[in-house]
């Protein structure tokens, strides 16, 4: 049977979907706030795409996207959202530069364990409370977005959505620890720069207010500790409940409870967290279902409309001119800055899988291993997977819309009275002059 060649115009719904996500909050903020409107957009673009795929005999590709990618993706995010939403950190300690740097460093470390969203939501309010008596606080929130909501989540598939999708495509759970040098270099540089900058602003503060800060100290306190056990359960489930350890999960004829065993465990942890966590803990965290519902309806449209784009990119990868690791690093990063970094990572994994060396390795049965002297992971050259992973995670911090937690952190900070830079102000005052030079250094050293 002759292979169906996907036309380029079939990617238009995917492009519109991503542009709507990027532009919607800027040009129609109140309309876009309603999740029903996001669902309408997902259906308007997704249903015709699904019909087109089915008519052309590509229903298997659509099924794979929705059942093997979208469903596990949403259930994992929901489990992290619910479990971390049941952990509340309260307190108010001295807002010294070393304390603030410690907060950011802690979030940077936690992001790979509990996800960038979980770590950001756990720590942003204590950080803001600690700095409530200080005049200069916007820079702390900006570095918080970079370190906690983005760069910290590089070391596990739990850390950031694009990494989980790459994990679903065959990268081992522990493989992401290979990115430790890039993670450490970026984090240390950001923390050092932040400490120097915060020390500068600290000297300019009103010392009367700093004296009040000393008098109003409250020790840090964690409530909802049972959720730390559930969080460990999520880590174990994602790391070990997969076809690599339970081979039956990978069989086409496996019963549904075996095939989706990991998701069943995660749903069980969600229910346990909801049942055993005191209501006040979630109230203190301002827990609401809106954000995760938003992710679910938006990504339903993304994963559906993404299917023709992935097929096209795979079929035409050799003609796109992307061959070097730095090509993938900057292209993935550029799109991750202004679109969502999760589908961007998947799209460029599709490009890499369509390169001649990847096709040859796949035909030879190589998923992870050496082929013609080239190490392969998740069916593509390992160096390209590194470039895609790092580009997607790091560059998500380049704008407010690059990664989901960015806007959430900004909104919480503004509710607390912090005057945050505008969309372009964020880029001009922070990401272009601080983040981008660091990312270029990472590329020059590692790619």
C-alpha cells in the first residue's frame, strides 16, 4: 500500500491552535479566560483534523496521539497538580539576599521532583510573603520564573511536560540525568547573578521597613505532609511502571488494566490525596480546578491538530536543513519561547526521527544503542535529544507564555502588589539580557 504523503497545508490547524494560545491572552484576555471558549477552539480545529486523518486511513496515528500521549500526559499533570496542591508551605523569614537565593535554589532543586508547576505553586507565596516589606521584589519573581518554573525541571520526565512526552517516546526515566552538567551550569550562573543583583537592591531598601521585616518573622511550616508520600508514589510509578520493567504493558493485546497500569496508579494517588488532605490546606493554597481543566481542553486541541504536523515533519525532515545539534537547540528554543514548549519538543523529535541516520537506525531495530558509531536514544541521535530537551525547557522562560507556570507566577505576584514588567518588558529587561547569554554559553560549551 502506497504511503500517504501529508500536505503542508494540513499543519494549518496546528499553527492556528498554537498562535491562538500565544495571542489569545494578549488580545482577548477576558474571553480567553473561560475554559469553555478554549474547548470550543479545540473542537473547531480538532474535529475537522480528526475527520481528515480518518478519511485518509490515519486513524491509528490519531489514536496513538490521544491514547498513548494525551491521556498519560494529562493524568500525570493532574496527579502532580492535585498532590502538590495539598502541600502548603507557610511562614515569613528575613528577606536577606542569602535567604532569597536559598528559596530560589530550593525551588530549582525541587522542580525536577515535583514538576515546575508544583514547585512554583509551593514556593511562590512564601517567597512573596518573605519579601513583602521590601520595595524591590520584581527581580526576585523574574529569577523565580527562570529557575523554578523552567530551568530546574530538566532532570526527570516529571520536571517539565516536554520531557514527559519525550519519555513516552522511549527515553528512559534516568536518561534525563545525563543533562545534569547543563542543568548545573545554568542554575549556578542564574543563582550567582541573582545573589549579586539582590544584594545590590537590598542596600537600596528602606531600613525602617527591613526592621519591621525582622520583627514579623514566622518560622516556615509544612502542612499536608501526607502528600509527600503520594509525590514519592508518582515518582516511583513514572520511573518503574512502564513497558521497560513490566513487559506486558507493551503488548498490543494486553488488557486495558495492564496497558494503563501507570495511569490507574496515578488516578488512585489523586483520589487518595483528595480524600486524606484537610480542606484548609487546599484553601490556604487557593487550590482550584480551573488551571488543570484549562490544560486538558487546550492540549486536547493541540494533540489532535499536532498529528498531521508530526507526520509531515517526519516525512520531510531531510529537506528542512536541520542537521546539527545547535540547529535543534535554537529552533526548539525559539518556538518554545513563544508557543507551548511541550508540542514544540514533540515536533522536533519528529523532525529528528525523519533524518536519514534515524531512519537507518530504526530499520536496524535500534531504539537505544549504537548504530554506525552514533548513540541513539528514543530512536534519534542522543545529542539531538539533548538539544531538543534543553532547548524546550530552558527557552520556556524567555517569555511569559513559553511555559504554563510563568503566567501563574506573574498573576500571583501582581495580586500580592508586585509591579511586574509587561510582556515585552520582561524580554527587554530580563530574558534577552540575562537568560539568552547564559543559553548561548550552554550551546557553545555543549553543542
